């Protein structure tokens, strides 16, 4: 049996997981013809048919299914090897990939990372702006800023702080519609909230009996869009207290209204915590996020 090229196994696993050459190519950052050649070469070397090709895409044959689990194990071992190699790097230079929510990525991180650039010019930063939990296990990111505590045993997580949330509105809106003195006054105002989620409805319904999604004159599931709607004067919404204080045109309304806090966690894979550059960025973000939550950044 000739020695197998690892790239052939990697391509096989990606096609098996995604069901198509195009999706696998996007996942690996490769091209569809390249993956097609890899699959053909692997089938030739092994002398087996790995996939049935049809309208439903690439479906594993019985032989392919038997090899898939072993191939995935090899893939995970290779990923682990890469993580360990990354953890052994000592220089404070190179790329660090940070995953964060849309709001944090757009409105919180840029100011912090500008300071990091001045302190550590050798570090390049990639920011993944997503409200989905990024997969640190497979190196979708090196560091994740999360609003929930990570549960995976392979991850190292540090609780950083809690960010206060407050109801807020633009002064232009309040000048037109009037101030709010009591939570019940929300019923007389335009609200800004989620489209499909009922999280805000459940949180406010004791002050707003019979509240439905139609209470929100402006609705979106994108947090950045909601924040910009508040800034533009579309109504009353919820914002992070440090961000509200940054905006001269916004004010807190109903400051005593009980709202949950936003917990902040920093997480990374155990295998990369020895990396000097990743450790440096984690420590930097830890201090910066604490300063931000205290209104000092």
C-alpha cells in the first residue's frame, strides 16, 4: 500500500461531512476541481468507491462509511497536532483570530484592538463577528468572547465581568414623544426589539400586560441594526450601559428597571494556552473588557 497523502484524507472527510464538492471546497478554502481530483485519486489508490454521485450530492458507500470514521479521527489528530504546534510558538507576532458577538465585534473591539496594535505591532488580528458560538475545538477561532460559560472540557474559560444593560433612547425621540417616569409608560412609546425572539417580551410583559411583538415598532434580529435604530431615534430599546454612555445623543430611561446583566467569558483551547501571542491577547482583552464594563474604556 503506497503512503497516503494527508490532503486526500482531509478532502475525503470534508466531502463526506458536507455532501458536496462545492461546500467542502468552501470549508477548506480550496477549489471544487481540486477536491474532485483528490477523491478520484484516493479511490484509485484504495481501489474502492467511496461515494455514490447523484442529485442528492455525494453519498457515502458502505466502504466509504467504514473509512469515514477512521478518516475523521485522523483529521482530528492532525488538528490537535496543529494546535500543539501553535502552542509552542514563542514569538509575540503572527495572527490571532477572535470570535465575538456582532455588537462586541463592531462597537467594542475596534477601539481595544487599536490599542493592542500600538502595544504589539507584530500581532495581526482577524475578527469573526457572529452571534453563533464559534467552534474553538476545530480552530474556527483562537479566542472567543462569549456571553455564556463554555461547557466543553477541552476549553479554558475565564469569567471576565458582567456588563450592565439599560433601557435607552435618543434625546431627539424623547423630545418628540416625552420622557418616561414609570415602567408602565412603555405602553405609550415606540419600542425597538427582536423580530423572531420573544426574549424581550418575556422580560417586559409584567410592566406591559398583553405585550406582543407588535409592541415593537422597529424589529430586527440583528443587534447592530437594533442599536443603530435606537441611535437614530426610532424608539426605546436596550443597550449596553458603557455604549450608552459613549453616545452623546442617548440617555438612559427607567434606570431602576431590573434588567439582566450580560456575562462576559474569554475562552480558548487548552492546546494553545502556551502560545505567547495568544496568551498576550487573552490577558489584554481581559483587562480591556473589565475597563469597558466599568465605563473606563
